[in-house]
C-alpha cells in the first residue's frame, strides 16, 4: 500500500534581527513505498524564510529527505492455539 503525504506550514521563528521577526513558509510532498519488511520514504520540501523589509534578506530553500523504516512483528501480541 503506497502512502502519499502533502503539507504546508507557516512559522514565526524565534529569530529577531534589527527588531524584525523572521517568518518561514514551506510546502512539502512525500511518498512511502513498502518493500518487503521495509518502508522506503522520500519527501521534498520547498520554502522561503526571511523578509526584504528593513534591508534584510529572504532565503529560498529546497530539502530532500530519505528514510527507511523496518516494520517487523516485534511488538504485536500473538495468539497461540
């Protein structure tokens, strides 16, 4: 079973430069693919951080994440007959 993921977030970071707060906005997309007893996860995020007000800079970024998750029946309570 393939799992699709999508998200968006807006965050007021704790950074304060010249009395101006730094905000972050991003969009993310991801997919999870089962391969035997592993789950292959791949996600992408694109966003921007900062502002051009008061002579500050705006940063644009792109992230790619990769992970493998093993799912065995270690914590499943079994019934024996």
